[in-house]
C-alpha cells in the first residue's frame, strides 16, 4: 500500500477529508508535554513553537504516520489520541489499556504497538481501521517502550521494573525471547539493517549493544548518570544518549561505545529524535520544560525551546 493509499484509508476511518495543506507537509517536531496535556509543534527550520494542541491527560509516546498527516499520542488513563496535524486537533481516541506510555508504528504503517504499563503487555492497534487488534503479555513489569524492528517483524520492549528486554514476534503474536541487560531499561534504537539494537539501562547508567541474530549482548558501555533516551544518527556511526542525572547528552561511537563528546542540555533530558537529515538532535528536557537543539556536526547546543510542562519526548516527521 502506498503512502497516499494509506492516507486515504486512514482519513476514511476518521471521517475526515484528505485535503492538501501546506502546514502538514513542512518538517515539524512534535513534543508531548505531560504536565500541560499538549502536543507542542516545533517548526524545524525556525526551531520555534508554532502551535500547542490539547491532546489529553499526561501525553507520552508519540508517533507520526508515513504521510505526516496524523499523529498517535498515548494519553492517560488508557487511550491513544489520533491527531489531525493539519487541522491541529484530536479527531479520535482509541482505548488500548491502562497507563499507555511508549508507542511506535510498524514501517509499513499497518500496526501501532503501545506499551501499557499497568497491563504488563503491549497492545497492537490496527492503524488502518483504528481498532485494538490484540495484546501480547510480556515478562517485564511496567513496560515503557515498544519499538518495531526495521522489517516490522519483531518488537523490542523495555520494562522499568526489571533488567531485561522482551522480544515479540508480531506474526506469532507472542513473546519469543528475553535478553538480560542492566537495571531499569529505557530507550531502544535499532540499526537500519535490524541486525543490532541498543538499549539504555537507566539505573546502571549503561548502554547495551545487542546482536539480534543471536539475541546476545555484544557490548556494555558506560553512559552518563542515569542514561535513558537513545537516538542513532542516520549514518549509523553515532549513538546519542540522554543522561537524566547530569543534564547532558553523550555522543558514543555506535561500534565501540567510545565517548566522542558530552553536551550540556536542560534538566532531566529524556527521549529524543533527530531531524530527517540528521543535522539536529531534539532533546526533551522534562524539568526545564524545554527542548534542547543540538547541532550534530559541531556537537553543541544551539537552542533551547520552551514547549510546556514536563516534555516526555520528541517525534519528527
């Protein structure tokens, strides 16, 4: 299914017209603010907030569909808000499960995986029909992130109360593996070919490199204090780690784990996202109420954008 066909199906499900709008086509960063109940919209070219969309209580994980027209936002107590990004309003809510947190879309746009903390499960939503499809219990307690592999066949899940990540086979609809890592695993990111993934363990202040062919840890690297969020540069060589306990972002060599730079940002840096060209890294700084913007070439913070109370993360499309 092409992006246009997918957009037509989604618009039909939502009951909205597929009308071209310039605002929806421009590159934007979207920031869920837990304390404000809003989704801040940042113009990536200007690094300025251009809108704040009311989405519901404690918005957390956010994903943008392939067309750039709709965003899915996890909100309390148990739903996902579907946001029309051109109209800048919520057009539907989907009941998923108690305390949804991190979520991601499969690369083909078919499935939305939602980590539901109090369910100890990942709930899968059919992103075409916008209906809850099935749920997969995981061994880890309080799952926070559920991230699709690049081929969409597997989902890695990090759970706050544990020292392992769980592996789900999407077609089989069940957990098929578990990989031991440090305590309180948080952020997850995949290599472009899907052969490797990295996991940040917050309590251990470490990053674990995992070979997904053998499900073995092949690297254990020190991050900054309470490292939690992860982002991988499009070149595949640079790994970024947000260090919540010291208000910095570490730049690591993705192959060796060597620290290439440490960049000061706002307080309690959390989840992050790169601009499409990899030139800028956007870092949600929860206690500062800002998003720090890092120039990835110079490895310096170039802006601090006020966005709202307790920003949780960033999604860029």
